[in-house]
C-alpha cells in the first residue's frame, strides 16, 4: 500500500485523478512535511493530500519519483525511499534528491505520513541506518 501511495502521487497531480492516492489513505490521514518550508507543514484529511502536493507544486514545474523502495518497520510502520527529480518553475533548475516517507499504518491504510528530504534522517527516525 505504501508503494502504491508513493507511486500514485505524481500521476494524481498530473491527471487530477486522486482516487488511486486516496484509496490508500485513511480519511483523516495526517501528513507532516519536513521539507516544504522552514517550519513543518501539517496536513490532515483527504482534501489536505491535494493541498500538500499543491504546496509542493508552487515551486516546481514538473516532478517524478523514481527507484521506490519500501521497507517494513515493525508491524505498523513502513519507510518508503525514493529519488525525487524536479524542475523549478521559472528558473528551470533541476533537482535530484533522495527523499523518504515514513508511514504509520492502520486497518490496511496509511494513517500518518512524515516526509523527509534526507533519507538518512528518515532511516534514523525509525531506528535504521544504512
């Protein structure tokens, strides 16, 4: 489910078909984004999933997630590791960065997401290291 969630995000933003993303998350999903601003971004609920990606898209013309790997962390969490490629709006600057999502799972759905722009920090947060 975590892999499907991650891989569906860029497709949903491009097509405006959010059903594949929303099918993987609880209706009251909470997203904590440690990347968007200097302050932590908090988003809650299905509508906020779109808002979260919308905030991301304020800076980027296009983006993709590649090389997605998902690892279980105990019984109710998983970490998704991936490569982000993005092109800046206006500037055309290209970004290539290894990011991560730590997901808490409940009843077969993603309940909480914490987004990291540094895989090492995410791995340390769940007690793993490379």
